[in-house]
């Protein structure tokens, strides 16, 4: 049995593989954007908490000085 391979078959396979890779890349980019968004939110929350801690420390120092 002889199997003849044509350029159209190679092209079809390459096109299908390229489509799979592009789909995978799109999914990865979407996941990266979600991760970056979550990172920004966490950094914002940390900054707010840091300010709260500084404020509390300042209040404690003021109370301590008044005693």
C-alpha cells in the first residue's frame, strides 16, 4: 500500500496546529490579564492597610505622649 502525501494535507495539518496554538495563546493572554488585574487590586489593598497601620501607630504615639 502506497500513501501519497500532498502539499494540501501538509497545509491543512499546519493550519490546524496553528489554530490550536493561537487559541492557546489567547487563553494564556487572558489569564495573564486577569492575574495582572488581581495583582493591582492586592497592591491597592496593601497600600490602604499600610496607611491604616501608620495612622494607628501615629495615634498610639500621640496617646503615649499625652500620658
